[in-house]
């Protein structure tokens, strides 16, 4: 396995081989999530939509795939000292659960403003919560401190080859479940999910289009694609709490080379997409998870001639960890 | 096919043959719904739970199976005059959709107090809404009037062999998807769903236990089983708007002979089960749909020695048509 990994293209942190290896490694632990469809939503969108329900994944989000791959790739000496991460929530819960399954410690640095249900998930899975101030710098500093004290292995939420490979297993499943798919729309934040999904999908079928969906109030990835280099923002402003991270040095080259375009959407359209998921699909999706549907329904996508041939669209509903009160309040605004 | 049906046991309105025929008839139209599971809910329940997600069925409820079977069993002369029904909502939407697929008229008598989202579903599927007063008598009278004026065929929501056979297809799918199931828990109202489910399940494996879940405020089925005859109630009082009907002369003999027990639950426990479905399974389930989980978590079930060997329980999440505001309000009470 290591040999194969060493053979991979030096330019990227993962490839179809590492993704297939991840699938074998994590398949005893993950849910193979269903793909749902709705004639009503098809007729609203004017295309056939195939919803890959990662909200039903263990821990309530796709993050468990990458976390599981990272944890079960550790050797025994590494594993004995545990793992540490800083995270907006879903990666934290996922890493806690994967660590619990392997019987090792997970030290989780969480910003004080994380959604309650995401913190509860960490505690449910025996993660050891260490609070930090919200800014990413504070979170990283606290994680480094824990790492120095415990000798634990840092598992970055997205800028990590094992994480990217784990998330890529979604494409392997999705294209087996709905082989007619010609386009996949994926939420983008730090880029771990879309990097894995794009590498696997394009390797299986180079004609598949991979599009990112990003909040207008955290459009660093769109700006990065435009500038040809990683752009970070002084601040972000979006209801999608899972989409506030910036691209890393491992995810950026993959996003640069394999993501066909980035569609940015307003928060109000994310909320409307959440409502459609709830009312029509009967699925609880968090704001970050609903953004793919919002993108498909946006004027920017509908009116772009480049995408008029996207007839069978895979939409990754990336997570479902949303407090019901938050959902309800957002509908009233 | 008619010949086979005529061969069935005279005592019952359906059997495994009519249910297998229904499966062939409706499979081009229905969703094969997924079975979800959650380690968290397993550990809360102390058993393995397998959730059959009929909330993802077309129209948002299992009712589409029976409606589809009834509509596509009509001959062309019958079909030309359309169909009529009175319904608390999900059957109405299902019949409208099935009629739309066959290109025939559906006249839907709906009580004025039906949930808004259920009425919207009828309209979405081109059903012709005819309002009535809430009592069942008023609804039936109005349906008879429409029937006389149009010559349409009455498709009863549950007291109908085709309806029962259609709902029974759930067992065929569920026992293929999760063959280890030893118990199935099913919401009971008029008895169409549980009749089909019980006939099919017991035919495939006579050792499978089939239990009904019923609201304490509409416990006519439990009273009927106790009395050995159909009992109706002067009024019902439950949040589960889909579970207020009484057994019919076709469903009663099946419930009497094939349902092992009826577990009654309080509305507050139904609401708690809805919350668990939302927060942990990430699935929107209406009160009637969540009652099976409420039953499994009830003290009556946990403490009953007769059910201590129920280790793999299939729970039918029968529908997901719930207004989000209603859901939220119920959590605050």
C-alpha cells in the first residue's frame, strides 16, 4: 500500500489508487449511504437530481469517511498516543467516533461558537473536548499545544492525503448507484471533500463535470480559482458554518486542476434549499449540506450555457447536523 | 392473475400471491425505499433497529404503494371514469399521484382540518379537492355524492384488497434488505398497512412477530383485539393525524389473526420519537410515522418479557408529511 502511494503523481495528495485503498479500509465501518430522488425536485430543477445522502453517514456527515481512513491508516505506535484536531464540528465528531472504534484517544479542539448539536456528537462519541476561541489561529495554536503535551497525531480536517482519499470513496459509491450521472455538485470549504470526489470521479469518467458550491459570504475558493492561487479572507459571513475554512496546500492543486467551476450562492437560497430538502425529500440537511441544491436552482447555474447539458446531477448532501430551532428560526427570517 | 386471487383463502382480502402480484404491478412506479440504522438509536433501544423509510416514498408516505396497486388494477372502462376517496391526507396525495401517472381523474374529499402540507401534496399531483366537514360520516357522505355524480370508482384508504396487497410489498422489500429481522413494528389506524405487512411477513417467515403501535388517544385497535370484535370510539385525541381511523371488515380479520400484540403510546412519546428521528436519523417523520420508534422505546415494550427476544426490529417510518412549524411547536410543549 505504501509502495502504491509512493508511486502516485507527486502533484497531488491522493489518487484513484489511494481512494480505492481507502474504500477497502473503511467499508467495514461506514454506512453505504442511499441515493434519493424526487420527481418534484426534478421538475423544479429541470434536470434529474440524484441526492447522495451523506447526512445519513455515521456522525451525521461525510467526514466519517476521511476520519476512518486516517485513523485506521495509523500504525500501532502512532495510534497508542491518540489523535488531535481542531474542527468546526463534523470532523471532530467523526474523528471521535473513528478513534472510539479503534479504541484510542481523540483530543478535540472546538471553537466556542460551534453549533450545539455538533458538540453533543463529539461528547456522544467519547471525544475529549478542549475549548478554544473561534478564530482559526486560536484553534490551531491550541491543537499544537495539545499535540506537544500528548504526542498525539494531528489529523487535519481536510489538508491531508488520507482524509482526501476517504472522502473520495463517495464517488466510487455514487457512480455505482447512479452510473448515468454526468455532473457532481459538491460543497467547498477547505476542499477535502471535493478533492477526493473530483479525483475519483474524473478517474472513472473524465467527462464528468465536477462543480463546487460555495456561499457568497465565504467565496475564497471562487476567488482562488480566479486568481490562480490560494486566497484567504479576513472574515467570512454565512449561515453555512461548515463552509468557512480556506483551501490548503494539498487541496488547492486538486481544486485548481479538477474542479470545473465554482457556483456561489446567497444564504437565503441555502435556507430555501434546506426547506426543500426537509419538505420534499424528508431529509434533515444542515446549511452546508443543502448548498449543492441551492447551486443547481440558482440563476447563475440555470442561465449558464456551459451547464445546459448537465442532465443527471449528483448532489452531495454532505451533512445533517442542524439544531431544529436554528432551522426553524432561519425559515422565519 | 384473477384466477390466483380467486384461489386465495376466503377469510382474508389479500395473501402472499396478491402481494407478489402487487409488487410486479407497482415496481415500475414506486421508490424502493432504503433501510437506515443508527448505532446511537440501537444503544438507546438496547436492540438493533432497522428503519424502513417509507417517508421517502413518492407522495411522502407508504400510501402510494396501495394506491398504485389499486389504480393499475382497474380495467380501462373503470379507469376512464376516475377514482374518488376520502382521506386524512396521505392516501389522498398517493391516489392523486397514481391517477396522474395513469392519466385519469382523482376526486379527493378532504376534511377541513387536514394538515396543510398534505393538502398541498394533493394539489401538486393534480387531485381535485372537494372539502368536507371533519367527521368520518361527513367525509363518506361527500364521497358517495361524488361517486354518484361521476361514476368514479371508490378507492377506500384501507378497507380494500388491492390497497392491503400494495402495502404488503413493504415486507417483501424489508425482509430482502434486512433478512435478520425477527420483529416488525407497524403503525395501526384503519389496518391497511399492518394487514399487508403481516400477511407477507408471516408467509415468508411464520416466526416473525408483527406488533402494532397505536396512540393511547385512539386505541380502538387495542380495544378491538381485547374484545374480539371491531370497536369504534366516539372521538379520538392524538397528535398522530394519520392514526385516527377505525378497523374495517376486511382489515379486522387480518389484524385479529396475524398481529401479535398492540403497543399503545402517549403523544409525548411520539413527539420524542419524532425528535430522535430528526436529530439522529436525520429523517423528517410525521407523528404517525414515528410511533413505531416510540413503541420500541416505551416501558410497556421494554418490560414485557414476551418481547425480550426481539433483537432485530424492523420499524416502518410510514410517512414524512409534517409541517415544520407543527414539528417545532410540538417540541416546545
